[in-house]
C-alpha cells in the first residue's frame, strides 16, 4: 500500500536546569497520520528523553525545530513499524471484515 505519512509534534514537556539556566525537553508527544485514497488513520505516541543540559551537543529550547525533534523521536521508535501499523489500520477501513446486515426475517 502506498500511503502518505505525516509526522507531527503535538506537545513538548520540558524541565529547567536551574544551575545552568536552560530549559530542555523530557517528553515529546507526537502523532503520525497515514492517508490512502482519502482514508486516514492516526497513531499517537510519546517518547521520553534523558537529556543533560550540559551536553556538548545541547540545543537551546528556543532553537529547537520540529524536524530536529522528529529526528530524536525516530532514533527511539521504529518508524517503519509504526507506518506499517497505519497501513493495517487503513486497510481495515478500506476492506472492513465485519459488517452490519439486516435481520433475515425482517424483510
């Protein structure tokens, strides 16, 4: 199935290091939406981080971008597996396995 996927950061939880005076992300709430032939499904998730504000590659909170944070998330989750689960959800919507039929005696 050739679905289109859109990953979005929905919310950030942050903490402050009062010693060095920096805010940093500790939890990222994200969602990915898959779309195929006008049918869509969404999977939300969250990823926790153990970040030290004194790290050499530390990025100040005000300089973070959605792209940077998505790359962090993708280092901690299996992006292909999540997108595969979306394909399954979309396929189930396109070809439902359970349907409501009228009662056979109610004709």
